[in-house]
C-alpha cells in the first residue's frame, strides 16, 4: 500500500483546500412584490408562489 514519504506541509495542504469555500445562496426576485427570495419557495414577504397567493401575510400596524 502506498504511504507518503514526507509529511504534507501546511502550505501545500492549504493550497489544495483553497477551493473549498462556500458559495452565497442563489436568490431570485418574487414576481409579485419583487423582493429577493430563495428559488422554488413561497415569498416570505408577500406569501405568493407561482403567481398566486399561497399563505396569507398579515401586515404589521
């Protein structure tokens, strides 16, 4: 079985891991209120999904 001959340095290890970063979440505009929301989900601002109202959002006074 293959075994490394030398210890991998911190620099070499970190160079290999440079592409492990997280990507920001993809967001789309709501077709009703034009606020940013996650795709394929009900808009938390107005409660619409696919052009129709799915949940009723009460406005704060």
